[in-house]
C-alpha cells in the first residue's frame, strides 16, 4: 500500500480508511491501484474458501459481478434494495450522500445485476421480512440443489 499510495494514508502505522476511501472514490486511477493490490488476494481467498466448505455454504461477496466472482459459485442469490433504502442505510452508517454517490457509481446497477441472476431477494423492509424471504428462497433452492447432478466447479 505504501508503495502505491505513500505514507500519508497511515497514522502511527495504522491505515486511515477514511482517507483511503476519499482518495479512491474520487479517482478512478487510485481505485484501480487499490484493486490491483486487494483483488488478487481476495480472489485467492474466495477460491480457497469455496473449495474447502460443504455444498450450500453461503458467502457474502461485495463486487461479486463487477469482479466476475460469480463464476466460482454453483448458484448465486442476489439481494437488492431500492436506491432510497441504500442511501438511508449508508447515511445510518455515517456516510454522507456525496460519499454514497461516489461509491455507488463504481458498481454495476441493480438492474444489470438482476439481468445476470435468476434468484433475487428484495431487501427493502425489516430484517424480519428479509429473514422470511431468505427462508422462502432457501426452501425453494435446496430441494433443487440436492436433486441436481451438476458437478461442483469451485476454484477454477
């Protein structure tokens, strides 16, 4: 990190995540530099974990489609919410509207993600509602997955 971004992102040896975020979400070049450091490590770790866990294990992976990690999975379930709910949740986590908009512009739109994925869970309501929807989808998927003869292709 220091080689790519210098010492200014560190204070007493600790990475200042807020400064890094400001830098990379204001400059596509800086974001690509960061991704060149992080994503090879992330991909390696995903491949390691995917090949070492039982079938029907759930992974939550940011930038799944942007980095083409869905190809490492047997099945993906996309969880989305509307833009207003995304903003509300980001504001509740301490982001400004400006920070939210800077980050979201580097992601695929939900519309594009939905086109790629046959199983979609909407998450616009309460955590209770989300849990109910996940249970419903799980009960639909598991019998199909158990009867499937598809060979697992983890860790390509």
